[in-house]
C-alpha cells in the first residue's frame, strides 16, 4: 500500500468497522449493513488511503457487494469484505474489472444451469426412436443394395 496505511492497519481498521456495522452480530454483513458502511467516515478514510475511488454510486457498490458474496448467501463475512476492498485498491478502473468479473460469473452460472438442465433430461440428448429407425432402415437399404450389387456382379461373371 503506497499511502502509508499498511495491510495490517487496514485489516485492523476494517475489523473494527465490520464489528460496528454488523448490527445483528451474526459475523456477516447483509447488503443493507454493507451499504451503510459507506456513511461511516472511518470507512471512507480507510478506503481513500487505499486509493479506492469514493465517487461511486450505489449501483456500483451493490455490484461490488455481489462480487464479494461468492457463496451467494446474500451477505458477506469479514474476509470477503477485506479481500474485496483489496482487489479494488489503486484506481477507478478496478471497478470496471469487478463489474466484468461479475458479468462473467453470471454468464457462467447461466451456462452451468443450462448444462445441468440438459443432464437432468438425458432424453433430449438421445436420438429419438424415429431417428434411430430411419438410420437403421437406411443402413438396411444400403446393405440390401450392396448385397444385390454383389449378387449381380457374381451372376455376370
């Protein structure tokens, strides 16, 4: 950290803030508790020392929260918050990275769900009985033609 606040100090400050904001004392911050953190001057100071832009609207903070909530519980623990903020240190463009990562994760989730749905309905992956019959008939016709051609060639010889 370039600005004088070392990682240990940042973690200590964030631990204190996390405990203050964790109103229900469950060891996690729900979205409302998380967003309320940004009204705390200590949070703003700590984030500014990490060179995290504070001119970010609520929508982006909600995306950051969603990115931190890797286990999709609708809340984040202390470690997730610290790791999330550490990813954002340095420049405003980090927010774009977070938003991009979130979008990729959503798309991956959609693909995973689609594959799971296909696996749950294996009949959609198997050829239909009608298709199998048509293939068998075509193969039989081909075999009959080959046999007929062989018999005709033998008869001519």
